[in-house]
C-alpha cells in the first residue's frame, strides 16, 4: 500500500485530508517527524489561514527542510491551499510580506475580484497532459476558499527539464489553481472538500507515487 505522510505543523484541515487520502487507498500517517515525513512515498502539505502564520508553523517543525530534501531527491510532495502558496518565494497579506519556501519564484497576492473570499465551486483550465486531472471532464468543479493567490507564473523555461503543467481558474482575473512540476504538485483548491472530483484527483496523485 502506498504510504502518505500528512505534515502536521499546526495549520491545516488534517482530519478531512486524512480521510480523503485513506478513501483512495493510501496508508496515511499524520506526522511532524522528519524521518517519517522523508520516508513516506508521498508527502502532503496542507494549509489554512494566513501565509506568514503558516510559514511560522512550518519552520517550527523544520518543514521547509523536509520539503526541500524530498524534492532534491525527486520524492513527491503535494501542497494544498496555503500549502500551495507557501511553495512560492513570498506572500503579501494586509501589507505584510513574508518569505515562503522558495521552491518557485513568484508572489502570493490579493485576488483582483469584487467579492472576496473566493468561496465555492469553480471550473478550471487544465492542460491536456495533466496527471492530476486525468479522466476528469473540463466542466468538473472544485471547491475553493481563498482571497489570495498567484496570478503570474514566473519560473523561466529551461531546455533541461520538462515544462511544468499549469492549471488556471478565474475569479475577477486568472490565478493558478494547480501546478505539476516534477515531484512537486500543488492545488489552490481543496481536493479533500471537492467530493468525487477531489477524490479522483487524489487517487491520480497517489497512483503516480
């Protein structure tokens, strides 16, 4: 059975994420222990709340090192919601700027929408060769709860590595809804709250481990 470590750093809907991963056949362990998190086939980094607070909690358990070590070894990591946002260089919320993990260049900023938070179901524009969204229709909806996001992809193209698969959504303007970049994948929406569609995405990820 595929093992998945769910990183516990004081920020994230651990119970629903654990239940959703178990539903698709993963052996899930909630942990803040580096050895356990490094040994699992896959690591899920959840996240809710403010960017800066999530980073503070992550650093308290040396989570940024765990993520970095896994990715350096080609070991899969999946970030969810703020767990996606903290993979970027920095976040700006209420005028406060905080450093992220820096796995991707770019800034998490307030969405350009009249109604915030962006809360509820929305469709996506996923690439044809996506692994995460394989088998899902284009009109499939996923559940979002956020006011901030990444509205510009800043990673330069390279001939040495395959280009990342970028999935976009729209709420007052385009923002990144999901990213597949080698061993690092992430979703701005909550697959664990997205019913059968979210279960299908998590199953696709677990199968790829």
